[in-house]
C-alpha cells in the first residue's frame, strides 16, 4: 500500500493526530469533568493524564527513531516483542476500538442536530439514536465509504481542512471563557464534587481517568499510517506536536469553564455542554458556534478514525495476522475489503444501538477500554527493547507510560475490563483463518495458555455481566 500518491507530509500527519484526538470529547468536557470531579481533582487528573500521554508520545517517538524497521504501527511493536498472537490481539483491539469510536461520533453528530431541530413536542434526532438519526448516520457512513475509495491522500487533504476548521470555534470558545473567567466561581467547590461532598479527592481523580484517556485516543494516528509518511522522522514529530497542542486545548476548555459556570450547574448541563457554556457568554450565537464547530470536528474525526480503522486490519493482513483478503486494494491503494467490512460493522453497531439502547457514554467507555491493551503493549515493548539494546531513554519513557497504562486499567473498573475480554475473544476466529491460509499450526505452546486464560476470563465475564 505504498502508492506514491498516498505519501503524507508532516502537516498532514500532525493534522491526522489532532484530527484523531479532537472529536466530540472536547465539547463535552465541561459537563463530563464537573459531573465527577472538583476543579482541584481535574487539575490533578490532567497532570497525571497529560504526563502519561506525553511519555506515551515520547515512547512512540523513540520507537520510530530506534526501530524504523517496524512499520506496522502499534501492533507491530506488540508482535515484535511478544509474538504473533499478542500482536494480533493488539491489532484486533485497536480495530474494534476504532469502529466503536466512529459509531460514537455519529451518535454525537445527530444528538447535536437535536439542539437545533428538536422541540419538547417533536423529537427528531433525540440523543442521536432515534430512527431518523440512525438513517441519516447510515447515509453518512456510506458517503464516507465512497470518499475513501478515492484514496487515503484525498481523505488526508479533507482531514487537514476539517482540522483547521474545527480549531476556529474551539479558539473562539477558549478566548470567551478566559475572558469571562471568575476566580470566585472557580473556587466555589474547589476540592469536592458539588453533588457529592463526601467523595474523596483520590476517587474524583480516578473518575476523571476514563474521560481523559477517551479524549486522548488517537495519539498514535501518525504511527498507524507510518508506512505512508514521506519522511520517517516526521511520524514521531507529528505525534508529539499533535499531543501538546491538544493537551493545551483540553486543559483550557475544561478548567476555564469551571470559572464561568459553577461545577454544580455544569454537571447538570446536557451535552455538548460547551455549547451551553458559550451560550451563557455570547447568547444564542454561542450555541450555533459550538454546534457547527462540533459537527465539523466530529466529521473530521470520523474520517481520521475510518482511515485508522481500515489501515489496521490491512497492515495486520500484510503481516500475516489477519486473513489475506483484508490486504486486497484498489488501483489507488485503498484496502477495499477492509473498508467494506469496517463500514458494515459500523452499520451493524448503529442498528444495535437503536434497538438495544445505549448512547455516547456507553460507546466512549467500550472504545477506551479496547485501546488500553494496545497502548500498554507498546509501552511494555519499549521497556523490553530499551533494556536489551541499552537505549535507556526509550526504556524509561516506556516504563512511565506502562505505569500509566496499568493505572488506567485499574481506574476503568472491573465491568469495563470484563466487557473488553468478551470483545477480544471472537477475534481468535480471524487469527485462526489467517494461520490456516498459511498452513501454520498456531495453537501450540504458550499460545494454548494464552487462549485458555482468555477463554476462562470470557466465560467469567459473561457470567458476571449476565448476573448484572
């Protein structure tokens, strides 16, 4: 998939990172944070998450520099360090996370349209899961499908434009909340949650973790598409630059809002809460600025994540971990079968969301949990390889990122871990097909133990979740 027209420069790669990271989450941050944490806890949470993600970004950068021969992205590191089966699970988890993330983007797009068109008497879009929302989302899915058939370079150019467009309303929001910020409002409930004064500070910080990991998902965007970079070093540079820009944006959006409206009021706002915050400052114009900005932002994020979703099984197939058909491309280098399957899975989840219920927050939690394992494996590989090759900077960065990964797994809670186990287990079907096509015996040695442990965990998870 190295078609010459598909090579990406540093600006396109950085835009991909920013476009992948900044989606709907930034516009929901004020309410999301205020609902679970005080301003003090939010500051501590950003220090932990920002620090952890900076070390993860530096880990990616170190790996790009010292391991240029591994060009298969996040799961390439997992395979190199821990074997094919673990590498497959990394790619599978990442793919599932990407398609679920895309469904969440569609849900938030149409719930935002509800701000403009719904009335108490006539609900059209609702929370983004009504029949009308699902029908419109389906049209969007297949529109993106045909766009991506034209090639990743076309999609990357559109993503660059939408990334610039999405930053304009975010910049307007930040300027407005900084101007309207009041210290007395910010310190009103400085160390406790307004709705639950007995909540400990540690518990509050823990509650912010899944929110922060969700809004940072996408940091690896340039790494996933590293085979398309014109200059290999640009991959690491784009990762760090994209992360630092988004970190500044997130901190300002979440903390400055708490100085405009009390955390008690913020916690009760509907999402996208940033629209209501800006409306309180600028009047109805604020609602439209954020609403339009969110739709542009999420459309761009959907495009970025679709690019990442189709690249993952394609690259894994080229690396003999997915069935061979996933590596089939058209004349411009787009993996057509992977794109088709990803679009069909997104369509199926959309229908399930409509029939079974569940909304943006549920999808957010599933996507966040599925991507934690790939992140953790990258960090673990950096530690292992850094020690082996005596590249101590890489080992140190990886160790800190790994500690952060374990903290996230702890903070996410048992329920989400169990759900992730159930979603990982079906992937074995795809892996076994890939190995059968190569006439390889894979269910031997350590792989047997890994599969047995996963099967036991999946059975336990099904039992626990059924009881719940």
